[in-house]
């Protein structure tokens, strides 16, 4: 939605009544009538016994005007712990004004200095109210979002491109998106600055092992080979890893990839990964060995570490795989000479018995 006249230093015009509290203390009771004319009176005592409130909040039914975000103030700077991977929360306060049904929800997203990361905030009137002003219809809502050590440093700005542009909605679901605006001209501090030590260390192996040192490929079938890696990174988090095997002739490879698709268990900045290789009869037989690159691990900050075959061997990690194959189909059952003689004897005996019966006739 493009920018409209509602984005001014003044609240949008509205003919709706502000939220009110109506006291029915002097009312005799509530009369309920159905379509047939039957009625029942609910007295104040009945209401109290039923747990009903004597106060009723009225939202303006004629409210068709959305609220507007009067101000955004984010706490800055955000200092991240550089010695431990603790979570720090950045806080922003949204001053929202509505003279009808009242504000309900505010959403906003922030982009990193390089534009390669996003953080999202949501504030709800039911749980995030800081303060209210009944006379002006203003409500200050607070929202927080976690920022981790190792995340991009610098000035994070509020996003005004759809579908992530700031959005505000009232209780009657009238909403407005701040698309294409210049936040610094509208709000006091719609940014926050992050100071974080850069992540310069690669992921660390906690445990690594494979299912076997040999696979046996049956005729017209396949066999599998799998490895399990337990890995963790100190700041930005583990991204992916690869272990490449080369066939005996060094003209083909098979790669085990440790990433989100092969992750079994996820934990903070790491996880347990278990990829699988499948070998069919077309795979070359013989000794497959780990390539010169060895086992490669990368974190989200781009730090890479390679364990070459020698280093893998020193750690008692697998460096080879023997592929054996059954190249021919199982032979058909061959009858023994004794079985053949026995069968011939049975046939001759049956023939003599038949001839004897014919002669008796």
C-alpha cells in the first residue's frame, strides 16, 4: 500500500467514539428477549453469581480508520558478549495512536548493514503494553528480538519494502503498512547498532564415526554407507560439511554432505548429522579413499577447516572404504548324479508296472 495522507504528524481523522467504560451499576438488570418474544431478566446479583462483569467495554462499531505509528525508539547500542555465546535482546518501543477501537498489533523487521540478515519484531496489546493514555488514545508497545554474538555488526535499519514494511492494526482489524517511507523522517530512532566481535574460528568436531569400512553390493541391488558427525560452532553457528571419497582409479567421487537435509538433532550453533551413500552394481569396486581435501567444515561466518587424510587417521577417523560386488547372478540349482539315477530308476519302474497291468487284462 503506498504512502497516504494518514502519515502526518497528526493522528488520522475519525468520527468514531473513543473506547469507553460504561457503568451499569444503577441498572436493574439485563433483559434478554428471543424472536418469539420470550424474555428473561438477569439481575445484578445473577450477573455476579455467574461471574459476569458489571462493566462493559465498548469498541466503536463505526471505526474504519487504521491506527498509525507515532514514534519508534530502539535501544542502542547493543553490546554483545564477545567471550561467551550469550543471547542479548534488543528492545524497541512503538508509540501507536488510534481514536477508534484502539491499537492491537505492531510488526516490524530490521535488516543488517550488508543486507544479508533479518530480524523480526512483533508487539501485541494483550502482553506488550508499556503505558497508555486514555485521553489521546496513545499506547506504547514494547517488542524485543534476540541478537547473538557473531551476528553482523553495524547499524540495523527498519525495513520499508513489502512484505516486511512496518504494519499496525487496530482491534477492528483496520491496518496500515508503511511501504516506501523514510523511517528517519517519521520516527525518533528506528535503528539500533550492534557491536559484536567477528567470528574468526571454524566449527569444532565433538564426535565423528562411520558405519563400517566395507560395503558389499549384491547382484541387482545396493548397499549403503553412512557417517555421523557431532559438530558445534562457538559464535555464528555450523553451516555445512563435506567428506569426499575417490574410487581406485581416481576418476569418480562420492560425497557425504553434512547439512540441514541430513541433520538428525539440532542444538545451539550445531547438531548431529548423518548422511548416507548408496552403492549399486555400477559403482567401481575396490578401495575408495578420502580425497586430499579430507573432511571440510564451514560455519555461517565463512570460516573453514579441513582435516586431510593424515589428520583424520591420527584422530582414528575413517579414511577409506572397501567396495565389494557380486557381479553374477546366483547359479541355478544343479541336480546331483545320484538324484538323476534315482529319477531314472523311478521312471523305469513305473513303465514295467504299467506293462504288467496291461498283460493281466
